């Protein structure tokens, strides 16, 4: 629902739903005493979606924080460096760094 509200431009409601999804996914992440790879990747997707809302609202610093967290999880569980989700995260971070005037070459 959060991505639907983001697409409609209702960023406050989008963040509410995305944060609820993140909370649920984090609880499931380590259920049963083991790490569930697919749930970890869903946590990364939630973080990425939240970052996009912050970017859309001009809160670039907060967006960058969430994008980095998503990228770290994706790097852990997506071992192929050409995976589209990894590339998507890396590009989103570079875009924000450019907007913020951060130069990381």
C-alpha cells in the first residue's frame, strides 16, 4: 500500500504504510533463530521504498541513510554484482550524492 500512496503523492500515508511493513519484516527477519534470506531482501526493499519517499519529498540526507542501509543488506544477500537491485541501490545513492554535492569517486 505504501508504494501506491507514494505514486498518488500522499507521502505521509506512504511512509506510515512502508514503516509498518518494515517493522513487520524486521520481526520476521530472524524468526526461528535463523536468518531468512528472502525476508532480509524484503527488508532491503522496504528500506529502499522509504528512501524513495524521502527523496521525493526533498529530504535527501534521510533518503541517503535508508538507501545505504538497503544497499548493505543487498550486498550481503545478492552475491551477483550485476544484480539489478544492487545496481538500482548504487545508482540511487550516486544520484543523491550528486544532489548533496558529495563527491565519492
